[in-house]
C-alpha cells in the first residue's frame, strides 16, 4: 500500500511510534520506537533478544501508531527481521533523531557494542484521523 503525501510528510518528521506485538499468551506488548519510512515500508531497529524481537520471530504481525494530539496514523503489517544490515540501519535512525555528529558518537560508544536487528514492516492497512484525503 502506498502512503498519501500528507501521511508520508507527517511520518518523515522525527516522531516516536508505539508498536504492538503479540506475546505468547496472546496479550499485546507495546514499545516506543524510533522509525523511518523507507520506500514502501517502515524501518525500525532493536537490540537482539528483546521481547519485541522474540514476539516478531514467532508472529510477524505488527501494529504501529504515531500521534500528534488529535492527528494520528495507525499502520498494520507484517515484518521481516534483518541482522545483516542492522548496524547500518541503527546509524540511519540515529542520524534522523540526533544528527550526524551525535549519531557517530552514539554508534561508537553504545550501539556498535550491541547485537542489533532491523525490523522492516510492510504497509498493509492504514487508518488515522486529522488528514485530508486519507484515501484508505
């Protein structure tokens, strides 16, 4: 599914998202994450072994929400997990949220020492409020 121009512009601002995965017992597990829109998917990144990664390995369905007061976008989709490009992708997110200089420092002092995994979510269903012509 293709995002409308107004939704893409909203998501390109450095905001935080809340994602929900599904625990083994069927209950939701929510986490605040950094993200970026890359082509036709949402890219996130996490440390290996965290509950969201374990949940997504078992069940790749993900719900994603970004809000700004009464404007919000909710996206549902399925994910793929990528370890091979995870260090590159966390640096991309760090640059998005902190700028290049701070990102380089954070990679060197923290993130290069972690095993990371990139989460790529397909955009299967979009809903929201506060956007003209959502078209979904």
